[in-house]
């Protein structure tokens, strides 16, 4: 399998080359040259593999179609080491919870940091360690987080040979639980930096350091953000695993509802569907930051300004633009790289938006590609959390609540709906208390985490200071 850019550069690249890169050199995102097609026999075989040998074996089957520059035995070992019941809390890895007939939650949030980003990041950690050792290289991961990404990255990379993590977060702005999760890590290779500023300041520092090309090269600076193809690929697996659990045979179709921000999670659903997984609809659920809902309703893609980006109670979906969306637009427009490039450079630079409403391709977003959407507000979130708790005794987090709310609006008779549960309620306790008047349950291994000693440095929003810190620790 070779990979190409969404912006017209068709130079073929191999998986392990793009693994350690972020954007393609032309500024686009990587996608496979074509999606492997799964015929009925293969889908039947995979159902068996999943039933008999479990999630890790299924992951290997899927990944091996996309990765041909890691020997099969090594890739199999990496999958087996990543997706264990010790790390993900159950043999099923992504167990399905039935709320009622035809309506399910798929639990993606039982990994080390209790959010779905562990599903991909844990694999990324093992892939990075493997590939860096093979090349005799080191990598310094520099990132900015408002919560879930940073902790998932740190728990995936802690103790890994050849890797250091420098993670910036806005000082005092993450939830108490999220701060405790990250700052209590004592591993030598993990560096928490609390920046006196907001999340945008953290992102600006990452950009400034990455734009210093001499520094970037000298210190092998890399990232683990959601545009990384390997993360997206890892996520494709749980769409198959969810489908196999919800259906008795491969003649059935299901829909997935996905709490969405950067379009990373649901883009993996798109890839699974393009491979031939019988997905009826992909339901994109946003919060008040409704960039994606607006597009799927109207055809207008409009990046928001910082002032127009709301701080909500489902904060991991508080985005001004959807950084993986370009991948879908590339497919939607018949893989016309030069056109995608124009939209995502000239059009966004000049007006901050582009409008596909008059393009015949736009109708295909739902008719051919199965996308529908909806949005949810703080009041909806509270209502949904209450209803699920009263009717089913199930406590969901705020992001999953957005997914459930929008899923209900798109349910169709005879088509099971699977809502992806993207975090556990304990990560966003304040809103649970507001909705239910009680604290969320806390998994035993997180008892007392707030009282653990912390390893974090507080710094002003100064990229030079961050560069000095990196240099001093390499
Ligand atoms: C990151 C995140 C999301 C949004 O995922 P995208 O891939 O950015 O669309 C939703 N819910 C939770 C809990 C998250 O951490």
C-alpha cells in the first residue's frame, strides 16, 4: 500500500515513512492510494477471527492491508501487545452496551486515560518505539492539549525507548481529574509544561517551535496530533468490532453516531465504510461548535474565529476547524487534489470558508457517503445524561451524551444504531454533578489520584523558553 497527499502530491510513500511525519510536504494529509475492498468472504472470515481470536487479531487483519513495510510477524506482535485486557479493561476491548433493542453504546473509553484516544495512541506508542529502534533514531514529541489528547499521548509514550514527550497545557484550565492524570506521571521521558495562557497560546508555541526548521531538525521534533494516518487507521478497527457485536450476520447494516470535533474518529468510520463494511449512516454529532453540522446541512464549511469558538461542557469537541475534514472532502470531490488544495489554502485564507452547496458532489455526502449530522447544546447534554441514568441506569459523559442526542434524531427502523462512547463520566465530573446531583463513579485504579505528587513546570507563554527546556532535556 502506498500513500498520497490530499493536495495533489502523488509521490507514493510507505506507511513507516508517513508514520513519523505529520503533514505531507505540500501541506495536505495522507491517504492510501486506494481503499482495500472487503468482499463477503473476507468479511465472513473477519467475523470469525474476531469471535475466535479477539480484537488484537482483527486489528492485525485490517492493519496488514495498509502496512506492508513491517514484517507480518512483527505487526502481529505489536497488535497483540497493544490490545490487551490489562490495558483496556476487558477481553472485548470495545464492549457493546445495549440500551434497548437496536440502540447500543460502544465503549471506547476503558483504556489508560478513559477516552477513545487511547485506542489509537496506545498503538502509536508501540509503532513509534518499533520504528525508531529499527532506524536507530530518537523522537521528541511536542504537543498542546486541552485534556484528552495530551494524557492519551503521555500514557502511550511513557517509558518508551527513544521517545520524549513535551506536552503543553493551559495552566489551571483542564479539569481537576485531567490535571491529576497527566501531572502524576513520574516517568523520566514525560515533561508536563503548564503554560500561563489559554489553549491557543499553547498551540502557537508548538507552531513557533515547529516553524524553526533548524531547531526542529536538530532535536527531531515530531507530533502525535489527530491528522496522523496511523491514528486514524487504528480507529478503523473498532467500527468492524462494533459491527460484529451488534449484528448476527453480515447481511445486516448498522449506523454509527460519533461525537465529533476534528473529524478524526468519524473519518475512520468513513474509511471502514469505503472498505465495504455495511454501514448505513455515519451520524456526525457536534456540540455548540457546529462547524461540521453546518457543512453537512448546508454545504458551507466555515472556519470559526477564536472569539467564535465556544468553551462548552464537552470540551474535547471545542474546535474552530475540523483538521481531518480535508480527507473526506478529497474523496467527496473525486480525489481532485489540486481542487482540494485551492479550497483549503486560497479559499480558507481569503474568506475563511468555502461553499459546496451548488456542487453536485455535495448531495453525495449523504446519498453516497452516508453522512448526516446534528448538534447538541449544554441543556441537551444535561437532559440526555439524566434520561439515560433514569431509564437505563447508565451514566455517560458529556461527549457521549451529544452522540446519543443526535443519534436519536437519525434512528431508522430496522437499522441498529451504535453510539461511540468517547470518554467516561469521571473525566467531566462537574457536568455530571450538575445533571444528576451526584459524583460519577470512579474506576478503582483512579482512587486518590488528585493527591499524588505532581511533575509539572509552570512557564510563561514563551516559545524560546520551551525550546531551552527541550534542549536541556535532550
Ligand atoms: C477527541 C474527542 C472527541 C472528538 O474526536 P474527533 O476525532 O476530534 O472528532 C470526542 N470526545 C472525546 C471524549 C474526545 O476526547
